C-alpha cells in the first residue's frame, strides 16, 4: 500500500530550495534589476541580454522582447545542453 504524502514536508523542502537558489544567484539578479530599470520596457515585455550575460548591461546588448520569446530563449539554452 502506498504511503500518504507529507505535503507540509514537501512544501518546506521546496521553500528551502528556493531560498538557496536566491542566495546563489543574488549577484546576477542585481545586474538584471539594473538592466530592467535602464530599459523600462512596456507591459508584457522583458529585457533580453543578447549575449546571455546578465552582467553586460551595455545598451547595445539589451533589447525589449516579449516575455514568451525571452523565456523560450532560456529554455532552448537549457535543452541544448542535454
């Protein structure tokens, strides 16, 4: 017979992973936030780093794109590693 899931424990584990991820990527997030402030893209748009380096915030490296296309770019990059 299958054991019951412990939802409280699963939630706590997810939360711990999220906090650890935020700590590990704090530096990159700082640069991404700086790029968002510099570009001021409209609603439904995101800042795309053309060279995928969040620390390179030159205007020539940034462009406003739709959220869908920006997320697809990241998915293509992750899936190509496999």
